[in-house]
C-alpha cells in the first residue's frame, strides 16, 4: 500500500496533512509513503526530513498516479486527477460544496471527509480533525488578541503601580472557545465565557472562567451541537450581547451552527459602544458574514470608534507545525481503522466509515450529501 501526501495549494495554507514523524510511523508498518515535493515546506518540514524517514518525494502527478490513499487538508483543485479505487482523505467540506462531491464521484475515487466524523463516538475521537484544528485555532486566537490589544493581559505589579488585567469575553464555548479561554487565562486575563448549549455552561465553569448569562433559553441540538436560534431568540441574544460586550476589552467569537451560516453575535451597535483600543477576533468570519458585523476574513480593520476587528477563520494554518502534527495523528488513527491488516478494507456498514465516506464506486453515497441534490 502507498500513502500519498499532497502539497496544499491554498494561498495562506501552511499546514501539511502528514508530517515526517507521522510518515515514519506508517513506514514502520511497511506502508510506502510518497510525498509531493515541498509539501511540508511551509510548516518547516523539509523534503529531506521525509526522505530521512524513509519516504519517497515526487511530483504531484506521481502522487496521484501511484498512491492508494491520498491525504490532504483542503479539497485539491485538481481532485479530478484521482483514480477509481483510490481513497482521498481530507477536510473536504462537501456539505457546503455538494458540487465537489459530484466531481469526486465522477472520478471513481472513494472520498472521505473528516468533517463528517461522528465526534461523540469514543472510537472516533483519535480521528477528530475538527477538534484538533479548533484547539489550535482557539489557542492562537488568544495570542492574536493579546498581540493586537494595546494593554497587558495580566495584572502586573511594579514599583510604580499595578496594571489592570484585560477583560476578555469568549462567545461560543466549543473546542476553540474553551482553548481560547484557557490560553487567555494563562496569560493572566480575566475571562468570561458564553454559549447557548446547556452542556457548555458546565464546560465553561470547569475552565474557571466567569459565565455570562443573558437569560435566553438553551439551544441544544443532537450530537452535542447548538441549534440555530429562532428569529426572536436571536434578537434577544443580540440585545443582551449589545449590553454586555462594551464592558470588555477583548471579545473572541467562535460560534458555529453545523450546516448553517454562523450566527451574528456582535452587531454594529455593540462594536460602536466598545472602548477605543478594544479588540474583537472573529473565528467564524466568512465572506458572507461571521459572528461580528463587518469582519472580513484574513483582514484586520479598525472601526471609526477605534475597535480593531480581526477576521480569522483559518487560524490553525498559522500554527502550522503543531496543527499538521495533530492532523497527521488524526489521519493515522483513521488509516489504522481503514487498513486493519495492512490493506485498505472498506466497510460501508461500519459506523465511522459510513459517516465519513462521501463517494464510492462512482456515486455519492453519503445520505446527507445526497439529500442536498434532491
Ligand atoms: P462548533 O464549532 O460547532 O460551535 C462552536 C460553539 O458555538 C459551540 O459550543 C456552540 O454551542 C456555540 N454556538 C452556536 N450558536 C451559538 C450562539 N447563537 N450563541 C453562542 N454560542 C453559539 O462546536 P465544536 O467546537 O465543534 O463542538 C461541538 C460539540 O461537539 C461540543 O458539544 C463539543 O463538546 C462536542 N465535541 C465532543 C467531542 C467528543 O465527545 N469527543 C469532541 C469534540 C467536540
């Protein structure tokens, strides 16, 4: 069996799907590894580290032609070069791009999208790439906020007096939010968290953060996710947050609803009421809107009122070594499950495989993805 590793081609992407230490683990199991030239370069993993780990390094064309399993993060633009019988594994985002699923099906490839993993299954946890990458993003969000903030995060006592700690509010207490809270607290900020799920309130309390309660009803959905709020609930939430947000120096937003667009949490009136020098980081920023009104992906803007708004949707890519290492471990766990005896054995009755396999044998086989065409 040969596992291929593609170089990511998206502009700001610096991660690689499998770093050399992960590749070495496969080599020890007698799996061949073929890495596209320069695949790890932007994560500080050079080709010589891969060859030193016993991997072959070759062209992109070779990776497509010779690999039984092809690994990536983002769906490759040239995914049409996949072959029948080959397995492609990545964070393919097919629920947001069903056309991609159809293009992949046409190649005959078995496409596996890790963003469809059933995350609450304990057997799946080692494969949970959304969690590993959100964890990195939440960590970096707190650092980015500290860097952009014109004051100190901690209370510092000096001979000339004491500084006030920064007041940080984290909206959304999933994986990224909880890690942002932990990191901001390690830097000495006073942190408050908020979420709409009942279970998240307990998670928040265990971090030691204060919990913001807007008195709005809880909004739990299946699988540990939040549901979309009704129009009235969303309005009540926005009013509550418009009152709460201006008390904080830093706001980090991480709220997502699966399959939907991110909820608006910090509207223009809340931003306008914040103190000059305040910082808002929107991890949910998209071109079509995020949690913060006017946030632009990968862009730092300053409002007329002096509030720095940072759209930061792909922060895991800015901590490329750690994020690649974590992602590579997720892939190794998945590959181990796919190759129980050293060869790929697909089992569409297996709970995990059923959940993540999008295309197989020339067809889109995933029910939720298929439903998008009907
Ligand atoms: P996510 O990225 O889907 O959303 C981030 C957070 O935003 C969630 O906590 C969500 O409740 C919150 N949110 C959504 N709408 C909101 C709103 N209007 N206002 C405020 N907050 C809002 O979440 P995630 O980080 O992917 O985690 C989703 C769930 O999966 C969580 O319950 C998490 O604990 C669970 N999870 C479980 C495991 C496991 O069991 N091993 C692993 C990872 C995640």
